[in-house]
C-alpha cells in the first residue's frame, strides 16, 4: 500500500491501484470508493473487481445514488465509523439497495471504512468477499489502519501542493518589492501578445522609470534605497491591477 501511495500524485490517481492492491492482497472480490458528488448524495467514483463475473454488481454500484444512512457507504458517511455486513445478499432495502445484485454475484460479507483527512471525511472504501466472514477485531483493525494511512497520504499531498505553490510564487516574485519578476514578465508577455492578436484587442505595456535612483542609493545607503523601492512598489500596486 505504501508503494502504491508513494508513486501517485493525488487521491483520485491512487484509488484504482489502491483498491486492486488491497483486494488482491486480502482476497476480496470487489472494491469501491464512494464520495459526495453533491451535498447529501454519495456516488461510487471508482470500482475494482477480481474477475469479469462481478461486472454486473460493479455496474449497479456505479449507477447508484445513496443518501447518508443508506447502504454501507451511507452508514459510514453518517456515523464516521467502519460498517460491516455479514451477508450482503440477505440484506433488504432500504438498508442495502444492492442485495439482489450481491446475491446474484455470490457476494456475502462486506466491510466499509471511512477515509479521513484529520476531522474531515473524504469518502468511504468498501470491499466484498465470496465468503461469509465474521467481523474479527484483527481484520477490522488492519482495515482501519489502512484507511488512516490513506488519510495521512492525502494530508501529505496537500502539504506538498501548498509548498509547490509557494515555491512557484517565489520563482515569479521579486523578494524585495513583491512585484512580478522578469521571469513572470516574460511568461505573461508571451501569453498576452498572442491573446491580443487572437481577440483583436489592443495591448498596453507601461514602463515606469525611477529617476536618479542610483544617486539616492549612493547618498542614503542601500537600506534606504530598498525602503524607497518597497514604498513605490506598494503605491503602484495600489493603483494598477
């Protein structure tokens, strides 16, 4: 699982191989990832199956919309705790809307786990077995540890994304004045000139020159020169977009 997570850039990219890795390692037959498509509506975003015989059950899962409290993912979404079904094929609506599909596919025991980022509930992961399994504490503990690990992965990804955005801002920003630097100027001009031609609109380029700045720097010192640049840049930023 660590290898799967370590080579992916996002949760959506990691979920499909994650479902396959867990399913194959622990001999589950079908897996799915559920999350909120819109407030109060859960949809199955990703699925995995060990063989083609479970395609019909997979299709039913993909087409289903669940409210909080409905089905395994709905229970997990409402309660924030792992949920277990000893025999999915014997459950009846409204608790489990896929009972008939599970019975036809020969699926029985199922577990569903919350995926969290801190206190935020991101989604739920479910797995189904061909066998009737009892909710053994060791199995639930192992699966819960897995869901915690995935949540930590999401947190690390977001922190990395924040750091990359900060680095990108630093690469395009003058440290002293906070204005866009020459690199940003070159990139923006390459984008704005073709857009001006494409849209047939004029493009204005303004050059602002600071008279006698070297003399000011020599007379007052570099610290005073830096302060002057900061003040002028702040005034420009206040008047220009």
